[in-house]
C-alpha cells in the first residue's frame, strides 16, 4: 500500500520547530539513508524557490543534474491534466522501464512499468500545490517485486499555475518469495550448525579482563543551550588584511559545523562574523574580488551576500542554509547594523533566525513588482504582427504546419505566425486537434 510523506511540506515546515541547526526546508519524515536522493531533490527544489510561490520551469534543466537527473521525469500539464506529456525521462528510469524510442505522453508508458505508477500520485500534487513523497511496492512488467520511493515537485511557467511536475524516483528489486524461502532455510541451517559463543569481552577493555564501560552522562537542557567557548576569537584591527577577517569568519563557521546541535549562540556568532567580513569587504573591493577568484566563487548582483556566505561556510554548504544566512546578512545591511552587532541582533529578534528569514521573505514579496504576463505579451505581439503569405510557410514531410491565425476587421483570417517544422509543441497541437 502506498504511503505518503511530506504531503504538504510547505505547511509542515511552518508548524514544526526544527531548531536553527536544521535545514528548515527539508522534508520532515525523510530520515533513512535510502531516501537521501529525495532529500537532495527536495533541497534543490527549495533552492529554486527564491521569493516565488513556485519555482520557475525555466530554472530547471534535468539533463544537467548529474546526481538525480538519471532517476527523474518531467511532466507537462499545460495541455491538460488527463494525459500529461513527458518532457524529460532520465536514462536510469528509461532503462528500468525498458523504454526505447520517444515517449510523448504518460499514456505511452508501458503498463506495469515504474513510470506508470506516477499516475497514482501526480494529481495529488496539483491539488496540494506542494511537493509530495511516496513509497510503495509492486510487481513490474518483468514479474519482479520492486520497492520504490519518490518525490514529486511542482513547477510553474507563470508563478501561479502548476503546469509542470518534476519527479525523482529510486528503487530496488526484492527477492521473490521462492528465493526468500531458500535464503531463510540456508540462514537457519547456518545458525543451527554454528559453534556456541564464548565469553564476551568489552570492546574497549584495557586487557584480557573485561572492563565495564561507564554510562554516558545524560544530556540536559542546560548542556544543550550552553554556549561554546568563543574566547580567543577577537576581531582583527582595522588595518588587518581582508583575509584575516575571512579566516576569523571561517573559524566561526567551523565551530558551528562541529557543535551546531548545542547552541544557537554559535550559529548567530558565525553569521555575525560573516556579516562583519561583508562590511570590511565592501570597503576593500579589490581584495574581495581577489578572494572570490582564489576560491572560485562568482558573485551575483541579485544576491551579493550569497557569495559572502559561500566564502565563509564553503561552496558545498547546504543551499537552503546559504540562502537563509544570506537573507540575514541582507537584513543587517538594510537595517544599517555595524561591525559586531548582527549576532546580538539575531539573538534578540523574536523567533530568532527562522522568524527573521520568514519576515524578510514576506516583506520582499510585498515589494516585488508583479511579473509581466508572458501570455498576454505574446497575444499582443500576435495582434500587431504582419500577415504572412501562405506560400512562405514551411510544412513537414506530411504537408502539415501549425500556424497562428488572426481575425481581421473584414472578417477574413490572416496567418501571422507558424511553428517550426520540427517543433515538439507542433506535434502536440496536431495530436490534440485530431482527438
């Protein structure tokens, strides 16, 4: 029977306190090693959100995702929900489902294949407007028992409508009933014939005589909140090289890595040091650009603090955290905080870092101008386009062409545009028109 995890991840992460040391956008119940691919896929989806309600389909390139791209599928619902088109199918999924050639629509997928199971789930993501995870067991087209886990994530072409769904699935083949019975019999025989165990010795015994291991001291709430010893982390003087400021910030970040479960103070201290480095880097642009070059990091005009966080915490640090910490730095910059003040500011902010990030994102949404309606823009362009001569429109080998016509004032139709002969969209239109 299928079970869903993270059915409404977007809502779950607002209702549950994960702690500042957790990636707050991670699916809540995904904890086993076998689900790491889905966690990475979800974190990738979350990294594309930015300030939007839904990630843009223009930011997604499944063929460039070496990690889970081969295990992924991209569905296009722009032509309807009943039979979405398959825009991309990863090589690993294609091989597992024994698919050769082109798959245009989900109905073209072989019955009882792994991809065919998606029809049980993709309508749920349309209804919930949030990523969903699923896991189930079934017998595939080869008669093999398959256990699979996956996640489906919504994408949009206009930031409002879910017209694309990106799925990532992994699986394993289970031993059939006959094989399991044989294995159980072999294991039972081996256990019955095994010699009796001798006296046990403690793993860390000091010698041949077992030495009892002391019980670990219980961790108390006081221990969890005890701040780290941050003595010795004095700020460089004003004339110190920028690299010294970076070294201090990186030291703070490293202390967070090894102890972030113990104290929020260490995390806020590290973010504060990163902010101090950003302030000094602003005054020394040449030195800052040299450091970016040395570490192979590119600064982005639309998110300059992201490069600062990558310099301090590392370019491979969790993308969700990088975005959150950069948001805190942006907030400090906009508020006009000085050197050495952001850590205390975060500690005194009602709700801490998570609340600040939430409030900052809400503020940005109110300040972001509405995006232009691309569909209306295209329609306006077609209304103003010059008419095309019919003999200039190219057709395919069957003499077919997909064109856009405009009703003129005199009631006649003018041809104003045509799709390329080899356009996949053109084939979809022809197929839809023939139904």
